[in-house]
């Protein structure tokens, strides 16, 4: 035990004596998060974020100091204006037990006329394990000008699947590229699309191994999740977070690029929510769901966890907010905290995680809004979110868009899993058909095809991944309703919606758009929505054959009579094409899916100064008239093959596009358009993580151009 005499700490108690230490021993952190803006529609907006430190117990950090450095790229400013912006913030203890304490610092700073640099520091920080000498130095981050929107980095699948040779894939090498690009032109926010950490080893080398090794699925379903197993799983998830979030270069990115995260299955365990209902309701799945949620709240959201999580020892933990006195022994949990207004919290707990879903609506600078759906807490094999949760989400979003009075021009929707993606229902049909029965029997009796079946319910291992997809047959109706509600939102508020998706371990760009027979240019098409698919930043990609198969399935699908969808043929060549020793990633005919590690960059196409849009001269497509790049030119001709460019921002998409560098703004696709770059790894043996960029642009929207034409506009 740490400390000497137990003392009351609030809800629960701790063994720490609270005496002042000469050094603040850090187990993990600092981790920087972005939360929201206040005064976002005024001339004096405020940036709100938080910093998390995980310390040894019994230590009390001093106040966090925030210092205004000056305009981004400039030298430190020492005038009176700069000094007046310097502030300090107290730490709030979120959680403490005999092994660790979580401290959160609410941080806020005013947006400036120009992009600004800020530095934060907490005195006396030192690594608890003797490493990371840079902990004592101030950490710098950047806030965009009050006239600009944020420059966004998006990633997903930041970990390795069980059994992957991590050294053969150079570990998390692409984070070196993220830091390198950030130093050239700073990112203002880092959106995590799910699987920020892989906790799957809990069943291989962790405390669930004995349970996983039970051969009888019925016995596994009835296995208790008692306090001893809960404590072991708690230690496993905590230690795995500390290990991964302290690993360089990911740790450096965590401290200087504000994070904004939504979770997915690997943040819990592979396939969580997509196995059969009767198996998902077993005690072990409910137990690890609670433990994973606890550390997801702490590490990824910087908010206190529930007081207790599920165990079979305490019946009261089987329902939301039940208190288990055993778990509170020598433990403090902060309670009675006001929820940050950026959260949209579900009305009832999920079916397998005894907590409510936690989606996010926030604004990313002047003209971009962000909506992140928690698509895991309420997920089952047959639903992704409750209908009433969608109602909450769309009600909040509509209220915020209406309040902006037209200032918000773009909504970025994070779904985690792609929604405009090739269908694999034929494969689902085969894997669920009677022909699999004999193979399953041989597997059960003799271990035949062991890698083909999962270790949980004996089902085909691929099925949980396929069932996760919005394009899975059981999610087809929910998917269609979601897209149509998004179309209504885009049409009503004349706001372009772009969708982020990860999970599938390859890069692609899908899009919904109006049926070509309607002859609606993309700049005026409220059905046009790009699905930016970026995955994985760390995990290994699928085999080339899988990517080529998906590309062959890239057909033109019809969501309804007026809406089509397909992938853009974005990848004009393989990354590192022609370089000695670099192997091809795809087949010659595949230009739609890229099986190589990657991340995405999203930024407005124009600089905006006092309401006037201007480019930085990347290609001469400057505009001062709405969303159309050249008001005197005709709109982009509709192609016969929609896999080809639908507008000027998709023309020459790939390595030759002006957005391919990920640095310069292109000026394409109108004053309110976005530039998108998918940065693709060239060589997985390169520990520096060098990438090649593939660019395209997304146009702003003038949806009301056809308002006088009746219901079909």
C-alpha cells in the first residue's frame, strides 16, 4: 500500500497521505484534448480543452501554466498583450486508487486574429520509471485564427491485431510522419475514429486466457466475472493504456495535438457488440465492457468513470450506476461533475456495456462543425444505435446549425466504420450457409481450420467484422435512414456533410451523390457526401488480394431512386512507385482501395480574412463568389462513369492533385470547400514512416440553387 494512514477522499477513500512531494511522478501523460468553443458565433471565441496527467497516488500537482507564445511560426512575444493572455489552471482529481491517480486540468484560451501558439507546463514533472527526460519542458500546441477553421488530422486502428509481428511492421512508425507534417504546418485537432488502442491481448496473454481456453461455448457463457477477475482485467487495461500512450512517437503527438476521440471494438475487445446476443450478454463480456469503458472515459475523454463496474459478486452493478463498496475500498472517484456541453448522452444504457452512449457535437473553428457518433455502446448484431439516440443527435445538430445562422458551412461526421463502401453480402451468405456446418464440426472435434473460427462463440471469425459494417444486410435499413436524415440536414441548412470512417485497414474514398439523370452539379448537390476512409495508422493492412477483391466489388449502388454511391478511383499509382525495393501494394486494375497504412489530413481550401476567401497560390483557383471556383465557367460535366471525377476538386485526384502534399491550400472547390489528403506509407520497413500523399477536394454547397423547382430540388 502507498502512504500511511487511510483518509477520506469523497466517494471512497485512499491510502495516500497527501504530503507534498519534491517531484511529481508521472505514469502517463500529459495528454491534450480538445473539447469545444464558446462564443463561437461572436468576435471573441474561446478555445476549451483539457490536459490529463496520470501520477503516482498521494501526489498533488501544482497549477498548470498556459503561456501565449505569439503568432504561429513567429518568435516568442513579450509585450503586454502576450503577458495578459497567460493563465494558470488548477488540477481536478478524477480518480485515485492505491496504484495511481488521474488529474485533469480544464484549459481555455482566446482565439486570436492570427493562428496562435501556446505552451503549457506543470511544475516538477518527472517520469515515474526514470525515462522521458522531456517531461519537464513546456509543450506547445496551436489554435487557428478566429477567422479560420481547424486543420484536422484523422486516424483509426492505432494498434496491432493479436499475433502480428510488430517489429516487422516497424511499430507505430507513421506517427513519425504525423509529427513531421505537424512541424511543417500544425494540426489543430487530432480525430481518433476508434481503436485508439488494441486491448485484444486480454484474451491471449491477459486474465481472460483461462476463460478463452474453455472448449465448451456454453460453459464460457456461464463463466462468472467475479471481483478477482475484474481486478485483474482492471490492471490489464490500465497497464496497456500506459504502455501504448507512453510509447514514442505516439506519446509526443498526444501531448501537442489536441485529441477528439470516439471508441470502437478494439478499445474494448475485437468484435465487441457484433457476436450473437445471447453470448454478448454473458458475464465476462459485460464485465470487460465496464472495465474498458472506465479507462476509455479517463484516458480518452479526461472525465471521471462510473463509481463501479459490473461484477457477478455485486448484483447492484448489473444496472447503471450501481455502487459496489468492495471496488471503492481505498479508492476515490469524482462525482457530481457537470457534463461538458459537447456530449450528447443516450437516454438508456447499452445492452452489453452498462453505460449510456456518449456522442459528441462540437465546432472546429469558424465554419466546420463536428459530429461523432458513439456507434459501439449501443451496438448489437442487429442495431448500431437506438432510434431515440438518433433523434437526440439530429435534434442537437439541427439546433446548433440553426444557431449559427449560416456561418457553419461544413459538417464532418465521424462514424468509425465506413458507410459508402463495397458490398460483401455474398460473402456473408456463404459464411452463414449450411456448407460451413461440416467445417465447424471438424473444427470443434479436431481443430481443423482453427484460424477460421473465433475463440468466443465458435462462429466464423470474419463474421463479426462483416457484421460491423453499415453495408451488412442487417444494418441496411438503419443505414438508409441515417443517410436520408443527413440529406435532409444538408438540404435544410445548405451545409456540406463529409463522413469519416476507419476500421477496414485500407484507404479509400466513397461518395453518395444524386443520380446523374438529375443533372445536379456536385457544388449544388446536397446528396453529395464524401466518405473519407482512412485506416489503419498502425495495424497491418489486409492482403493485396482482399483489396483487389473489394475494388472489383466497387459497383455503382443505388441507395434509392435519386441517390447513387461508389468509390472514387483515387489511387493513380502505388506509393513509392518506381523506387528500388518498394513492392507494389495493389493490382494494376485497382485504383479504388489502398492496402497500406495511412492517415488523413483535412483543411479548408482557402484562407479566410475578414470574410474574404483567398488561396495561397497553390494552383490559381482563387474565388470570391460562393462555392464555384470560376463563376464565368460552366459547371463540371457529369461523367458517364461516376467512379471518375464528379467535380473539379476530384479532377486529377491522387498524387498529382494540388492537395497531395498535405501542406498547401489548393483554392479548389469554392470558398467553403475542403482539401483532403490521405498520407499512405511507402515502405513498412521504414521506421521513419515516410508517406506519399493522395489528394482531392470536397466542394462547398449551394443547395438552394434549385429551390424554385419543387420537391425534387
